[in-house]
C-alpha cells in the first residue's frame, strides 16, 4: 500500500519550488489570454519575467471579498473562469458568491487530506457537509471517493436518522464539521446508540479546539483537519504527525501583511494568499481573508511541503459560522430592510463547541408594546435566516449601545 496519496508529497522541496516557479510564466500568460479578469488586471505584466516569489509578490492581489462585486459586473463567475473551462456545476455560497466545479474527479484535490487522515479504499464514509447549493458536501465527497472510499451523502441535520445509518451501515469514517460530529457523539451517548464503527474523521469548516479533539480521541475517533475553500479547494491538511497544516500540492502559498501586497517573515501572522494552477479557474495571488503563519521545518510524517499554523482568525469582517461564510455586507442587507434600526452588530460565540450568533440591533423602542417588540425580533430573525441561511438570536438594544468602531461582525470564539 502506498504511503502517500501523491508520491511527490515527499519530493525534495527545492525541486518542488523550482517546478512551480517554472510553471508560473506560461500559467500567467494562459490566464491573461483565457480569463477576462486577468486579461485586465495583468494587462501590463510581462508574464515571462515572473519567475520568482519576489516577482510574484509584485502582482496585484484578487481578494475573495471582491468576488461578489466582480460577479455582479460579469456574470456568472466574474471573468475568473477560463473561456475553455469544462464546468459541470455552479454553486452558490453565502454572499452570494458563485463557485464552479469541473467534471473531473477530485477537482478540489482533497484526496490528499483524506489519505493523510487514514482513509483507504473500501472505507465507508458518512459525509455530513451540506450538498444543498453550497459545494462543501461535493468537495469532501469527491476527495473521499478519490481514495476509493464509499460515501454516504448524509449532509447535516436529521440526527436520529444519521445514527440509524451509522448503526446499520457501520461507516469507519466521518467527514464534516467538528461541531456536528460532537452532536452525533453526544446524542449517541445519551441514547446508548452504537457508533463504535467510527474510528477516523476529517473535519473542516470550523476550528477544532484541543478539548473537542480530545473528546473525539477518547471516543476512539482519530480526527484530523482539512483547510479548504470553495474557490481554491484544498489549501492545507494535517497529518498524524500533528505538527501543523501541510500545504497541498500544486499551490504557491504566501503569507502577506493584511491590506498590502507584501509577504511577511516566516512565523509572522498574515493573510493567506494562494496561487492555484487550475486551468479551469485560475487563481493568481488570491487573498483568502484567512490569517495564518508559516511554521518552520517539515512535517515528521515525511511530507516535505511548507507548513502553516492553521487558521488564526480573519483579516476582514467575514467569518465562518457552522461551516458557512457570513459577510458584513449581509448584515447591512438585513439592516437596510428596517430603516428605523440605526446600527447592527453580529456577535459569534461558542457554547459546548457549537457556534451561536446573536444580532444586536439599536432601536428606540419607546412606545413599543411587548407584542411590538416580539414581532420586531421575529421579523428581524427571519430576515437574518433568509439572508445568511443560518439561525441566530436577535437582541434589541438602546440607541448608542454599540461602539462606534465600524465593527459589524464580532467573533468571540477562541482561536486554536
């Protein structure tokens, strides 16, 4: 049995770097010719001269936060897709942002992460990321099948039915958010259900606190993380060596000072910027909005690519809640539906490792009856769910309560 998903995962790191940099000039030329966005943003760039990380760092950045505007001006994908792209699906992620998928197998390259987490051919995997409109379920599904696994397309929710499936089909693996695995584990313990077949998990979409990982370990579920996005696909993944996130193959990853083009020194926290050699959806210096830092040294597992410290927060006012991105623009969209509300702030916290969100709304309720207040809370809550696709509590506060600091989303969850 092979030790790695790709044998090149253990190649000489200098040869990997040389190979990627040698591909840059022709790839940039291709993107300029095939993608309207890069034809405009890189029109004055001589692609043949971009042969080093230092020269790559001089190119403009395309930000994930810009995708909504780009796509609004140039439907459906903002001109980032190649004209020859063989697109099989288009998804809608919160924002809304539209993301493509090619018709090829494991287009998001997540097989590496499943293999590193111990998934092998013949394993049955209960995949609990959503398959509805957003690409998360398909991303993990394709990665598991690339390893030869049999996938149960479960999606999230319906806990009783999920436990029935586990008891009947006895899957060895789980994939999805860590919080939903926690829900399944707690429910199984409370009802004395047998989910002992589960012995491995690949989780994504949320941070995995040390305490929660320890709970999974105690239940006999060895749990590792994948760092992926709908646009890039797999960016990094953990191995059983537990020494950071190994960058996926075929990517050039930079850590830059937020709000600038400039790479930071190794070990310094900055924004994750990715160049992905994807001929259908080229991404050149794509700023994810996520914060991380380069971790010195190579993984003890034998994979030689650079390592990062994992997710260390956000560089913008976008956050991920229950595996779904929520943008400041969405909260403003809720506010604009209620002209009498002066200001809103969404606070995100965790209770028992489950994400909770509370929307505070500045509103002068003098003259309101209890029924009026209850009606306002219900209406705002409905708008919040409609726009973000997530449930949250609503709290009406007096005018002047919220700090005048420009913060629309406040993430109170622990990092790491």
